[in-house]
């Protein structure tokens, strides 16, 4: 997934993002929460926002973004969906983001990408 993101960023002239374990934890936890509640949303089952969850994971951010998706069975298919959506594409191609975390949970293929730049 990160390679697919960085391929798109490279085409747009952005530097690659690197995996951050705290962002990965936030993304995986949110994917699992969505799968458990069977609800795809940027709002967690506890009412949390992406910023709340990223902070809770210990990431000290200056900026962040989140993409979520449901039902795509491969990284390539979910990336195609995100790149066809202006808001999701904007996050992927936001050159100010430096790091990424990715989550995938079952059942149902719930995906999360958390992007960030640390302070």
C-alpha cells in the first residue's frame, strides 16, 4: 500500500511518505473499530475524530489527514477508488504529509490511511 501511495506521490512531484508506527496503530485501531461496528466513518464508535485517534496513539502532529474505505479486496483496488475521489486523492498527493500508517481489518475489508507530519 505504501509503495502504491508513493508511486502516485512521485508522479505528482511529492516526496515519499515513510511508515510511522504510531500512525499505523491509529489506522489499524480505526479499521478494527469500523469492522467491529460494521460502520465506515471518520468518526469512531466512541465519537473520536481522526485527530483524536492519532493523538491517542502518541503521534504529536502538526497536520494530519485520513482516508477510509470499505469492501475493496486488494490494495490496488482501494487505491484506484481513492485516486478517483477528489478528497481522498488530495490527501494522498498532499506534499506536506511526511508519514503514513495503514490499517486493514476484517470482516469486510475496512481500510484506513492516516497521514501526518510531526511537530
